C-alpha cells in the first residue's frame, strides 16, 4: 500500500482508532464518562471530515478490484459525516437520560460508519458483503441497547433474524453470480454480461441478481421487504432509529446505485421495469399506512418506507438528473429525518412525550422553539416549497419526466400529496389541539 492509498482510507483508520480508544476508556475508567465518550466520538468524525480535504485533487484511488475511493464515494463519506455528527449531538443528552452504556454505544456507531463508508466504496461483491455485515452487526446491537425495555430487545432480535435471512439471500445471490460469470468485481461482471447474448445467460445469473436485490431491498425498506421497519424503528432507542433510518438507507442506496450502473448496465431495461413497480408499491404502502398511525415514531417509520420509494423513482429514471437527485435527496433526508427524531428525544426528556400524537397537543405554545423546529422538518418531509425536501422531490420527478416515465412521476406527486396529511397532522396537534 502506497501513501496515496493510505490517505484514501485515512477516514476509516481514524474511525477505527477512535472507536477502540473509546472502548478502552470505558474499560479502564472508574466512573461513567458519558459526555467524554460522546465528545471523543464527535471529535473523531470532525477529524474524518478534515481528512477528506487531503483527498481533494488526487483522483480515483483503487485497491485492486475491491475498493474505489472516488468522487462518488467521497460524497457519501460527507453524507455519513453529517449523519454521524447529527446522531452523536442528539445522543449526548439522550444517552444520559436513558442510562445507555455510552462507551459501547458510541464505539458501535463509529464501527457501523466504517461499514457504511466501505459499502459506498466497494467495487466487488465480496467487499460489499463484508462491509454490509460490518455495518449491520453494530446496528443489530444498538437496536437492543435499552436492555430494560422489552420492545428494544424485541426490536433487536427481529432486525437480527430478518437481517440474517436477507444477508443469506444476498450471499447466495453473490455466489450464483460468481458461478455464472466467473467474477465478483463489478467490472468483471459487466464485461462478461456485455459480451454474452441475453438468451445465452444461465438461470443462475438471473436468480443471482434477484437474490442480490432482495438483500438490497431489505436494507432500504422497499416493498415487499419493508414489514420489519415499523416494529424495529419503534422499539429501538430513538437515536438509533434516526441513525438506522438515514445511515443504513444512504449506504444501501450508495451500493445499489454503483452495482446497478457499474455491474449491471446491460440489464437497465430489465431492472428499471421491475423497480418501476416496486417504487410505486413502496410509495403507496408507506404513505397510506402512515395515514392511520397514532404513534409519531411509527408514522416516521412508515414515511421512511415512502421516501425509499421516491429515491427508487430517481433510480428508475437512470439519467444524470436522477443520479444527482438521489445524492441530494439522501443528504436532505438525513437532516430532516434526524431532526424530527431529535425533537422526539427532546420531548422524551421533558417527560411530556409518550410516542402518540396526543403528546404533541399544545406544545406549540408550551415549547415554541421545539414546535417550530418540528414544523420545519414536517414541511420538508412533505415537500412543501421552498424546503430541501421540495427541491429533492422536484428533481426526482423531473428526472422521471425527462426519461418519459410520466405515470411514475404522476403517481409520485400524488403520493407526496397524500403524505401532506399525516405530516401536517402533527403540526395541527401542536398548534390547534
């Protein structure tokens, strides 16, 4: 490994070193250091952000056929930095309030972030699977971190068991693709598929791609692999839910886009036809189920399913606007989603929130700043102008129209209109109940 390669993976080295340091502090410290470990974790992410400037101007750096650190992956590194900073800032008080073991908590967040960054950089199915598990295992543990809450333990077990099945499908699909194409790197797979007639492709290839997609769809909570989302999001600690809803989704989409456009471009017509239907069903199921939820946390879980559908619309469009829209929307989604969950954590600290809409009645006058913040996040998620959520949805639906997916754009706009009801309902409760 040369100096250039070392600098390219410096963010990963920083995260690993600080995570291990936090664990050592937790082991050898006689008294709990919740604030200290939180600020150390925050410092590590700031160092990661600064290390990204070292990469500027160095071009693409590869590690064989396994990892490619390029502009695309660096953008997602920045997304994960934003998610990490927001999650840790919102967690410092929350961890003290709930009695969560801070050392392991922050270390697991950093370890999961390493997996997320590797997913965005992976150019081989083997590396992708390793990074997927490196991200998933800490999240499984974090979901059950409130050991005195039965819902948290149930959330962790449910996510672990269903995630294990999804990982099994992913690994089996990977092995089938290797058996049929003779390679695991995206470039090798793309070259094999490009020189092979479609009719000559074996059933193993199609099955492999299908099983691979199952693993991806589970991670982004797309229909019909979304059923775990409400229960897991509701039972997990709120700070972990925010991290899962943004970080895991962003990492999965980062990998999904790279796989589809790098390894499987010759199948674009085939996978866009399937994704068209999945995007529509994901939006419909997410939005219409969110309409009847009384728990705000559960409502946000279903809305995250709908947001996965919107991002899939941009993926279906497959043009430059669509790819840019995915990047922008994931960044905007990180701010508005973590922001909304942070409000829930603030409400829990005030002992006025019990996860139902009635808890929000009158807080517009009781806690005006909290209510204003929540209103901004709700408006953005609903796509009300001139918020970032509106801009993101505008680019997504514009990309669909440019690629002549008119009905997909219309269905997306109608679903976005439906979502306005349950987002504005929170605001109505805050100011008019």
